[in-house]
C-alpha cells in the first residue's frame, strides 16, 4: 500500500464532508494558476484527485481540456469514479487512474506523454525530497515551457506543534460528524499528523463510532519547492483581496 493510500484507507469514507469546503478555499488560487493554459498542448494532469472536487474545478477553469485524474487510494477513487461517471460532462473528459505520484515520476520520462498543466493537491508532503525532485523533473519534461504546476502547501512550511482542534462539525441525517486534527514534529522537516473522525447519535448525543489515522508529512514552502525543482515559483495566498488556501505555482523551464 502506498503512503498516500495508507493515509486515507480508513477515514476516506468521511472525506466528502470536508472536500467541498477545501475546494472552495483552493478554487480562487487554482483559477490564478490555470489562467492562460492551452488545452491544445494536452490534458490537465491531476495527481491525487481525491473524491473529485478539484477535478470539477479544473474542468470549469479549462473548459476545452481533457483531464487525467490519478488517485491511488481505493476509498477515495471509488467516490471520484462515481462523481465522474454520474456527470455527463466529466464522463466525456476525465480519465481516472490508480497511479501514485511515484508511479508517474517513473513512467512519464519513458512514455513521452504531454500535458498542458499539472495540479498536485494534498500530495507533495507525502513524498520525501527525492521523490518530489523526481516528480518535478518528470512534470517539467511533460509540460510546455512556462506551463503551471499547482501545488498546495497546507500552510506548514516547517515542523511545529499543532494542538488537537476540531476542524469540522456537520450533521448528516440523524448523526453528527466531527473531524479533529493534531500535529507534532517527528524529525527533520517532518510532522506526524493525527486525525480522528467522531460520529455521534441524534443531535450530537451518544458516540456511535470513532475512526483515527496517522501519517507523516514532509513540511515545505514555496522556497523549498523552487530550490528542489529548479523551477520558477510563485506563492498565492490571496485573490482579489480575499485570503485563499496557500498554493505554489511552479513554471516549466523556457524552451
């Protein structure tokens, strides 16, 4: 099981409860990243498509492009495939694969596939520095000069302690769902994140069940991405005077 798949194996069933909110936060910055992308250069490559909320945004922002959406976590990919199959517009344009970022980094230099842009959300910190360098090199070789690689950063550029905090509380039917997250430094440039989903009975009453997972995250910021990739990088944290999710945009090398 890949690192990404193991991180979402159990809690993946709850991801849709937070995915729409995360997509809304990332959407304005993604619009900036994908502005001017030429779909004639190839599909948009989305690495770590999750349940497909960002896939929908990509389809909206680059209306003439097909999309290759990769997702190695089976639970997440099941929802992604259902979303794509149930939307006639996406069904015609989106190809879903089970490849991991590591798979793509190894394969793309051999196959010579071309893409017009790449979106890498929720993935970079799961990769160690060597795996990331291999991925940036493979993507740079598969993109036109100046094409964007959009990478979300989670706002954690260096290891730090994050006390347990409730990130979400939502009601679905007669049950109430809470998402809790905490983080601790776990080594040089690494953090351990612990996430817990708590399900309560009617009106937030007696606990029904609890699902916890932990994963390692390699912390990084825009400057780190620029240094390890050798590509030009810009950071987006605000669009039209409104704060957005923090993303970095890497640009492919000029011809």
